[in-house]
């Protein structure tokens, strides 16, 4: 029990809240899901084989697209191992492998003398990484939609074959021959093509929808792995972000805006006097100086109004205090001795 307690305390001490987690759990989930799908496919081998041979060309294309999507989903999760390994090793002070997805961040770290990022640079890096992650999943999403489209394509193809075969069968019947057995034989032979068309329609729909279901689940797991990677990376970058770098410093001893406007007006007046040789420039400066002078007067009048209001409030408070004191004195006099 003592050894167990010591082990738990050491785990708590070695816990790093900013360490990026490995996406191994998502790979394991994907492998288990594919194992379950393969087990079901083995049980239904005879039914799947009979459905596959109804249209081997289109169904083979659907299976091929599914295999490409599965490989792509595992690639999306597998590429995160390198990035997680690089971030954790970089935080530990020993870089092992060069990152691919985080190459811009590595370049920015190499150009910076310190590890503290500004908020804008952190947001730029996260936006770039998020865009790359979204672009890597575009192909998987397209393949999911392509599987559904191929299933619907096989459905409409089979329905067209069924409708055409039924029309040919009806036209081939000859009830006027008088031989009922021959008519039934012709009907039986003619119904083979419509049934084959229905088999094409339903088998393609089966493979297309089942493939989209499998690939959609794998894409979901890949998205979860990327989301956790992005979130943990954002948490780590937030811990090394210098928030004060984006705050503009306040200049000490900043002059009053009224004084600045007055100085500007005086400078414009002197400039007008010195540059009076050009009448157009002189007129423009005169108008500008008049406007600034009017603005200064308005600001001074507003400041005077504020001073008057403050003084009035002060007088009212004094009068109110005197009234309250008189009331208190009157109450004290009325109290019985």
C-alpha cells in the first residue's frame, strides 16, 4: 500500500497539464471498428458474394473507393504522431523529428529569440494549423459523398434496366397464339432480366451506403483526433503567450487635448503668416485655423459647463448637509431630558 501511494504521488508530481496526448486511442478505436465490420462481413460472406456478382464493376469501384478512404483516414490520424512527438520533445528541450503540419510554428520559433508569443502571432499560427487540418479532411468528406453517389447511381442504373426489361418482356408475349405453356415460358424467361436489374439496384445501394457508414465513422474519429490535438496545442500556446505585447504603452505626461489643439492652432497661424505668398494655401490654412479655434472654444465651453455643474452639485450637497444637521438638532431638543 505504501509503494502504491508513493507511485500515485510520483504520477501526480510528473503530471504535465500542457503535454499533448497521443492519438493512439483513436487509432485503436478505428481498428476495433474495422475488426467488427470485418467479422460481420465474414459471417455474411455468402450473401455479400451473391450481391457483389450482380454488378461486379460498379460494386468493385465502391469497394475500391472505400479502401482508399480507410487508408486516408488512418493517414490523417497517423500524421499527428509526428507533430505530437515534436511538440512534447520541444517542450522537454530535445527535438527529435522535424514537424510537417507545424512547420510554420517551428520557423516562427526559430526566428524569435524568446518563447513568448504575442496574441496576434499565436492566433495566426492557430488559424494556419486549423486550415491545414480542415484541408486534410476535405478528401475524406468527398469520398463519403462519392460512396453515396455511387450507390444511388447503381440504384438508378438497375431501375432503368428493370423498366426496359419489363417493357421488352411485355412486348414479347403473344397471348393470341393459344398456347398457354409457351406464354408462361416466355414470361419466365423475360422476368430474369428485370430481376437482375433489381439485384444491381439493391446491391449497389447496399455497398454504397455501408461504405459511406464505415468511412463516415473513420472520418469522425480522425476529426476527433485533430480536434483534441488542436485544443491541446492551443492550451499550450496560451500558456506561453505574452498578453502585454499587444497592449499599447501609455505615454507619460500626455498633454491635455485642449492644449494640443491650442498649440496646433498657433502653429497654423504662424505658418499662415509666413506662407501668405500663396493665396490658395493661405485661405485653406485660414479656414483650418478658424475651425480649430472654434473647436477649442467649444471644448473650453464644455469644460466650463462641467465645472459649473460640479460646483452646483457641491453647493447642493452642502445645503443638504446643513438641512440634515438642523433636523438632527431639532430632534435632539425635542427629546425628553
